[in-house]
C-alpha cells in the first residue's frame, strides 16, 4: 500500500508527490483514504534488543520459551483478559488468560505498535521485573539509552 507522510509546516514540496500518488491509482478501483497523525514507532534495533537481551536472558534463566516470557510480561504490564478457547480435559471451562494488549497489538487485537516512549517504559518495567523477581540485571541497550528515552518523551 502506498504511504506518504506529510511533514509539519509547509507542505508545498510534498504536494506534487501527493497528487502524483492519487493520480497513479487505478481508476477502475474504488479507493478508501484514511489520514492519521504520523507517529514514530519504535525502531527495529529496539525490537531486536527486546528479543535478544531481556526476553532471551529471562528465558534462559527460567526455562520458558522467549515467546512465553514475552506474553507473560505483556500480561503483567498491560493487564490480563479472559479468552474463550476450546474445552479440553486440562481446561474444562474453556477459558484462558491472555494479555490485554502486546507491544504490537491493541486491546482489540489490531496492529498498534507501541510508540518510542511507551516502548521505553515497557522495557524499563521488564528490567525492574527481572531485577526484583528474578535477581537478574538486564543491561540497557546502549550507554545513551536513557538519553534517547528522555528525548523521546
């Protein structure tokens, strides 16, 4: 899907590209346009850090898979909700608890990646959780991490 970000301030430079984009659309197809404020999502390196450092370190210490660690931490941070699932002998009620949201999905299950500041807050929670509950010191991604976090705020 084509995407165009309109910058703040004067948009004179980008208007020709916006018009060209609209003119390039197939005229035989009806199109739906949705506009929303452009917000910075976390970077790929931030996401890589979450999976390669905290989730991996906690996984290795506890013996749980990194995905299970991530799901549990999301539930602890965002809260839990009950979800209906097929009944089984081990789950005769057919209900399981799942995180209210994750770092990439909102409460309705729609894609909604945490923005930089919210992601930094989540990573801070994971570090505090690991230190307090597991006695595990999870290092910051880089020495300037706190500076980046404050700048994002």
